């Protein structure tokens, strides 16, 4: 079986099991980022880096299509883009809180669970990548915290650290 056929088969199985569609992904992404853009903690991080939101939203729809439905639409390097961001565990927790709330409000329960499980793995991976980019290796159960909390688009603090759960 060709790779394209296999991918289509996997996507069809996920759609059948979860009910997730591209339209649902678009509603979720747009709803989530509307919340991010008005959030006091996350908005400054995003607004300092994203000047044209339409291409970003299209890219995030492709990303979530690839993550949730295995479509292969996204061809980017999210870890590289996130490693230099001035964020830590508190930002990832807030990101997850907004994402989970949005998914639960906009998606049927099975679909919301599917999205949320993947979002949690992504947040954990990105947090480890951000920590690693700052020279901090997190142990099992450790979270990444920066010592400074000035977030107006400039790098945070010079002394990153990890803390236990």
C-alpha cells in the first residue's frame, strides 16, 4: 500500500472514531487563538512575534490537521520556533487551560479528548525543548521556570532553572 493510501486510511479511521473534520479543526484553532490574543499572559508573547495572523492561523490549522488526523498537511519545525520564546511552565499551563476549555466548548467529547491528549503531549515536549534551549535538562516530573517574569517580547531572565512538580 502506498504511503498516501495508508495516510488516507488512517485519517478516515480517526475521523470515523472521533468525528473530527477540517471544519472542526478550523473552528477550534480560530476560537483558541481568539482567546490567546486577549489573554494577559500569552498575548504579549504572540503579539511580539506574529504581525499577520491569517497565515499563522492557516499554518496552525494545517498543524492540527496533521496532529489530530495524521493528514501530513503541516511541514514546519515547531520546536525550533518555540525554543527561543520567553516562556516557561506557567505559559504552557495557561496555553493548555485555554486550549482545553476551547476544545471542550467547541467539540464533541470524543473529539475534545483526542485534541486535548495531543495538546498535552505537545506542551510537554515544547516545554522540555525550551528548557533544553536554555541549557536546562528537566528530570522526570520537573517543570521549567524562568527566574525573571518580564514578558514584553524580550528574552526573560538570564538564570533559567528547573523545579520539581
